C-alpha cells in the first residue's frame, strides 16, 4: 500500500459520516477541545509571564537591583563608595541615609520611610525619582513623597510639612522627638501601594544634620546593574574584607513573592494541559468508533496484502490530522487573542492593586515550546492506542460474519 492510497483512505475517513454521525461529531469535538486548550494555555502563560515581568520591573526600580547595607551605624564611608566606583565603572551607585519618620500637614499625619539621597546620583538609578524631580531644583530641606502620602495629606507644591524623628536623649532612658520643617516639592507614583504610601526622599545633608550623622558616612548604597545576578558575586568578593557590610539583590528581598508566582504558573500549566488531555479522549473515542465501524474495510485491506504497520499508519495519521489541526488553530487563536488583549482595552485592571490598568502580556519562548511539545505528545499518545487496536482485528472472523 503506497502513501497515496493511505492519504486517500485518511481523507475518506475524515469526511462527515452520515451513517454514523456520532463518530464525526466526536472528531469535531476533539478538534475544538485541543484548539481551545492550546489557546487558553498560550494566553494564560502570557498573562502570568507579563504580570511577573510587570511586578519585577516595579520592584527592580523601587527595591534597586543591588543594595549594600551596614550591620552597624556609620559602617559605610565615602572611601568605600569611591573604591567601588573605581573598580566597577559600569555600575551606578547612590549612597543613602534612611530613617523612619512621621510627616504632618495641617492636622493630618502619615508615617513612612525617609531616604536621604544625593539627588543627581539617585536620579541616575531610579527612573521614578528622576521623573518626580524633573525640571525642579532640589534644596537641602526639600522633600518628595509617594502619591499615597501626598493624597492623604492634601499636599500641594511648595507646601510646608513638619517631619517628626525620634532619638534617645543623653541619659538614654527616653525617646525625644525631633521636628523639622520641610518644603514639599512633589510626589511620585511607582504603581505599587506599598511604596507610594510609605517612601519619601530628601537630601542626604538634611538627614545627616537632623540625625547627627558623621560626615562621609552612609547607611547603605543602592546600585544599578544590568546583570545583578552576576555583579552581586563580584561585589561580594570586594566586600570580603568588610565583615560588617552586606549586599542583597532585589530578588532576595522579594523571594517568597516570586517563588509563589512561579509555583502558581506551574500549577496552572499542569491544570490547563489537562484540558488538552480531556480533549484527546475524544480523539481516542472517535478513532475507536471509526475502527469498529470500518472493521470490514480493514479486514479487506489486510486480506489484499496490506500490512499491520500500514493499517496502524492510517489511523495514526487520522488522529494526528485531527489533533495537529487543533493545535495549529489553537496557536493561531492564542496569538490572535493576545493581539486583541494587547491592543484593545477589553480587560481593565484596578491599577492600585496590580500596579497597571492594562493587562500585561508576554509569552516566553520556553513556555511556548513546552505547550507545543506537551500538546504534540498528548495527541500522539491518544492516536497510538486506537491505531494499534485496528491491527488486532481477526480477518477471517470479520469476513465470515460481516
């Protein structure tokens, strides 16, 4: 039996069977099920990747790629900063001093974390900060806050706010508040409420004066790196002579969050792959019904010299055509669905919860290949059993009785 005859028989079996419509309906349902399963998998994986990437970009900025911190007060001096800048010219460094503080405007108050930074250095590594101070002169006692704080306190440009700090008195037994008036210069929106409701920035000189910090000493250094996973190891080697200084990456500060997202992504992939598996059951049932209804034809082919391998090839090809057609249509529908979601505001997200109002989509090539391989394997396995069943027909018994 040549390939032309095999293809002719496959085409014949693919036509709608009016005598046994349930066989054709089962094949159509299998085709639709595989297509829908692949489409849903592609769109879901794109949403999961896009959401993770969106949070990663925001956390990457506000948490900084790398952060050097001191385990003790006044543990990082300006000499270390200059040394690191000389050895790592491709990296960007921004030293800082930080303190918890309460900000008051009129009768309203809000708490948060205040960073004292070098304005020019910080603007080089923090795009959100850079946007907030654009076209503004930033003085010693000027301050910018997260949008959540400014909205809560009804702040407007150049309004005066009072900052409260706590410090031990000389006896060391009580906490005495320190107060200082600051000039509000603007606000920033990071897209994440945790930062918009708590982060504030002023000059490093202002916090040095208020907290009585020594000159040329910092609480830490924020670092911008395009390859943080590699650079953290290089910087750790340089800091081995400084046992009181540590370094942390943005992924370490949010490890549990991204681990949870990765686990959720794997679970969704497995669950949605079951849709294709369920759809493939229709391929099995359709092919088995085809085998049962075509027993006489199969027996005749075998009696005329067709081999069991060729019979198996017919039904294997029949299942592959149904399954692979569904996969191809599913891929088309998946990418078309991504196009619609990406270019039209079909689904709008609450920006205060997700950090963006637009549904983020980004299909990773590894995920696409995994979907493709998984779908193909399921279709092939679903087609193999009925094809093998077709070769076990008793030719003499069928020809005698049918």
